């Protein structure tokens, strides 16, 4: 899948929805350096992008619309993606977007799967 040429503008507009960049990258468990790397029109990894948009409280539908524009998607054939999709439809996870990445990473850690972008081990 190719990168949509409108992705950098779309991503920039999404980031503008947050009142504090610092709070966003801390809650998404992304380093400040990496966050600024993404802000300078570089494409985030799938895990980083998921961490950011989940922290922003985007719905699964919105995420499924955004990911292909960055050249990614959530597959029904990959266990990691299926777990992420399931967790994004779980009310306990989605009712607190600022803690969602932490909660999802705890579950991924227990299942011995790669974590969403994180600065530290849980």
C-alpha cells in the first residue's frame, strides 16, 4: 500500500486537536524527539501512529480510515491487529483515551506481543 500524499496534512490537522503536545506524547508513551520527528512530516511507524490516535480518542472507524493513508491497515489475519481491533471496541479501554495505550500495552505485554510505541518496558 502506498502513502497518500495528503497524509502529512491530515496528520498535522489531527495533532492540532490536542491542547498539549507534551501531554499527548507522554500519554502515548512516545519520546519527545520521536514526536517532533513525526511532526516534521515524517511518517510514524504503525505502532506509533496507533498510540497517538488512540490517545487522541479516535474511534476504530476513524483509525481504519486514517491508517491506509499512511500505508498501514489493521488486518483480520494478524493476531496482533485482531487484538488491537478488539480492544478498541472494548468500553473499558475506550472510555479513558488518555490511559488506553497503557491499558492496551499491559494486555499486549501479558500476551508477549509487541507493544504500541513505548519509551519504557511495562
